[in-house]
C-alpha cells in the first residue's frame, strides 16, 4: 500500500484528507488495476461520465458553476491526479483534461460562456480539450501559425493543431490562433470551438506509446461567431500561460502517483522474490535502489504540494515553484519507474505488467504542458531575476 503519511503535512486541511480517503475508496471499487487499452476512446468517455456522476469533476470548476470550492483549489486537483494516476493512467488523463480543457473558461470566460460549458464539464456531460500545439510550434508558442481572421462579424480560422489530447472525442476545444495584433506571442487570441463546427476535421488520430485519445486538428475556412472569442483579443498567450500555471503543478502530482505505484510494486517484488537463501529485499543493492526511490518520491511530494499551497493559501503566482515541481517530479518518476522495471527483470518489460505500463505512461509527462527543458529556463530566469532585484 502506497505511503499516505504525507496527508498529515501542514499543506493540507481536513477537507483534503477526507477527499483523499474518499477517492482512494472510489478508485479501489471502480478502477480495478487500470491500464486497459482495448478501446481508449470509449474508455475515456466512460471515465469522464463516471467521474462526473460521482462528483469528482466538480473539483475542476468553481462553486458557482457546480464546483466544490469557490475557486479552483490546486491542492485538491493535485491530490486527485496523484491518486487517480496511482490506480489508472487513463483515469488521471480523463480527469486532467476536464480541468485543463475548461480552465481558460474559468479564468477568462464571460458569464454566458461559463454557464454554457462549466456545469456540463463538472457533470461529465461535455468533454473538454486544449488546442495549443502545432506541427511547427511545440514549446515555441510564439511561432504559432494557425490564423483567425475577422470576417462577416466573426472569424475564419485556417491551420492545424497536433498532439491534442481528447482530439476526436472532445465536445469542445479551447483553440489558440494568431489574430495579428502584434508579432510573436502578443498577436494570439483564444476561442471556444464546438466539435461539430463546420470546417473542423479531427479525423487524423495519433497513436503513442501509452494509448490516449490524441488527434491532429485541421481547420479549413472554419467560421466562428464573435462570441467564440475567449477573453481579450491579443491576450491568448497570457491566457494559455495562466491556465498552465494552474495545472502544471498537477502534472507533477500525476508523475508522483505513477512513482508511488512503481515504488509500491517494487517493494512487494523485493519482499517476495527469492534470491539465494533470502529475498531481493535482503540484498544491499536492492536496498540502495529502494532508498533512492523513496528519496525521489518524498522530494517530489514536497515540491508538488508546496507549489499548490503557495497558490491556494498564499495567493502567490507560483510559476517558479510549479516549474520546480513538474521538472523534478516527472524526471524523478522516470528514474523510479526504471528502477522498478529493472527489479522485475524480464517480467518488468512484459506487456500489461503494472511497471511496464507505468514505464510507457510516464514518458509523455516530461514533454507536455512544458517540456523539462522549458521548466529549466523558467527556473533559471526566476533565479537570476531574484539576484538582479
């Protein structure tokens, strides 16, 4: 059983501890061993429905629109992602995209936009997606080429997005496009695009090492009404970064959940696998590896929940702390899972064994919502700025 002593840390209050206990019980009853990959589209649709029906998606929206808290509580989001990831990578994915895909509406939407989308997100009735990445611009958002030109009182969108999570199954997309107010990052705007909008083609699906619903989106003269604009024109880059600031910490939390599961599996393996007259657990090399894994897990947890606490309780912008949490938690989870695979030997690379599934699940987290290299830039710039002021 994964260690839960961290719930006694002062980062949390009793509501978070109840949340963790209740969700743990739900996962044990509803998710089984996770990692079923037969039909990821249908599985994710079903997961969104069940997460909505049982109230967990209420943490993705503010209280006024069906949520639990007055505003998004990052500690709750992180606890949910950590717990779901420990049980099922797809369950974590389904939950996370409801938050990320609707987050910009929570932060910048009009009252009408919030009323139209957020309650349905909380109930699991509308699947959300966040469309930022393009074939020629990943981390370099300022190089975005998809355009939205004013026409007939609205906008005409042309271009493409790729590696879009929930692509092909989403009911709506938060789309970022160039509206041309200024060059680079200052000329981008955000839009809400319903999946049935004519001119949107999400048929090109993408297969990755840990199956998830992903697609390339193509826009060919897609017409949007003026009311599809989200927030102010020309503020799309800032809106995207503000949304990622909220949810980046939770990526670290998901990685932490994967790492905890790997440590749990490795510990059971060490205690039961015979080695000579004893078990793997009696071997000093195994003990050293387990110690390194425990250290990585504990450090990641401290960084993740500090970042969440700073935003929730101190009300601080936590870009630096969120970058530290995501960078360390995802990179160290990769190392923890690799050690677990090694401890299992040949069984560790056998398809369907939990540590093998975790090995495939963790890799994308070091790329999406800001690659590790981008997090290092964020951390270094913040560090240098603190010395200049």
